[in-house]
């Protein structure tokens, strides 16, 4: 049973967190193009931006299954109280917070782009948030990379791996 739950946990991480990470990371680039003064590049970026936003939102919600299966796996393996597992859970919570911030920031950018008036001040304000959004998505990716390393190396683990 442990191997099945662990397999589901790993597959869920790959299938759900990977696309959310990529879509969130690409969003600021296409948002920059879409927020630029109207031109051919801005129009073509909108379609990609809508897809990236939808992928980020859907996969962010579905990725809640990853820590759920992770906790069950840790419980079955008897490693729930070990330091590497606690660190992984804390980093997972931080990553979830960063992803939630990313989704809400993307929502704000999409609202500005969906307004028909084309308020240049609102567009400029939204464009000013993009470097921070790119940094947050980078931190989200880094958090998951560290969690992955902790899951593989399990420093101080007593589970024999």
C-alpha cells in the first residue's frame, strides 16, 4: 500500500506541480507583452496569457493533492515527525502561499487587460508588478526544488533510504 500511495504522490507532483510552475513562470513574460502599447505582439500575447492564467489557476487547485498524498505516505512510512519531513511540510506551505499570491496577482493583471477602456495608468501599474511576480514564481520554483531534494536525500532519516 505504501508504494502505491508513494507512486501516486510522485505522479501527482510531476503532473500537477510541473505545469503550474511552468505556466506561472511564463505568465510575467507574456503579460509584459500584452500590457505594452497595442500592437501585433500585444494581441498575440493575450491568447497565450489567458491559457497560462487558466493553467496556473486549475493546476494550483489540483496540486493540493500532492501534500495530501505526501502526508499519507509519510504516515505510512513512519517518517511524519522527522526533521526532513517537517522541513518539507513547512516549505510546501510556503510554496502554497507563494502560488496563491501568484494566482491573485495574475487575476489582477487579467482584470486590467480585460477592461475595454485601456486605462494607461492601470496598465502601467499592472506592468510595474510583473518583476515582483516573476520573483515570486522563481521563489515558488525554488521551494519545490528544495522539497524535491529533501524527499530524495532525506537527511537524518531513519527510514533506511
